C-alpha cells in the first residue's frame, strides 16, 4: 500500500439504495453499518483521514469515522443538499486540494482500489466514475469550488454534462455483489457475511 494522499479533500456519503446489495440472509441495517465502516477504512487507507468528511445518519458510523481520524456529521434526508453544504463549508475551504465526492457503501473496495480511482480522477480536470446501474460512484474536480453533486437515479448522465467519465474498469471492484462469488474485502462486512452463511 502506497502512502496516503494529502492532495485530496474527500466527502464520503452513503446512499440507502446501495444497501440493497446486502445478501438476503444478512440484516440490511447491520450490513449497511458494517460496509460503511469498511468503506471508511478503505478511503482512510488511501487518503489522509483528516482530509475526509463522512456524512451519515448512523451514530455508530460517525463514531467510527472520528475514531479513524476523519470528520463526521449527520447527512439528513436530502443527499445532494447535504453534499452541497459540506462542499461549501469544508471542501472549498481547502482550495489547494482537489475535491471529490464518493458515494458508498463500497464493501468490495480496499485502499489500493480507492487510490486507483483517485489517480484516474486526477488525470482530468473534472471526472465521474459511473456505476453499472447508470448512477455515479464518484465525482471529482481539481477546483473544489466547481463540484456540483447531482446524485440520484441515472445521475451519471447529469454529471457527465460537466465531467469526463473515467475508471469504468474500476466499477467491477467497487460494485461487485456477493452473489457473484466474491467475498467482501472489508473485515466487518466479510465477517458478517460469513457468520450469517454459517447460521443459515
């Protein structure tokens, strides 16, 4: 694992829709919490934790973020409004760093995958990483003041109007489901999936 990047300001948020990737035998709330904490670990392995702001309405997730050295605040019901506020008063206060928004949870990502994603994004002024369902896994901009989150159904099309699509090869590692035969990378999610399989 290479050194953590200090050149990014990251906002990491969690979409309820992505929690549907939980195996049928796993409690979805427990899965969402475990995969969120594992995602925080993965991003913190790639980026200096002090440069990461986690948005979550789960107190345990916010506590895990602060214990990892990141910042945390409540997200609220309107994801894009929360992201816009976070960008306005946190990311844009560090104009010397590029800005990115990552949408999780990403239980199949590790620090190397996140680093690869950020390298792909850094190669162009403004980037979007597209998920298989036409949504967006991440958006980035060299000038954080110009980040404009438009997440929601088919968000990739909205983001691609102002950004270059990059890293499509990364989505296999970021969004692959358990049913495809790969165990989650994150220790909490993997342990949860194994324990429920044994108990089935």
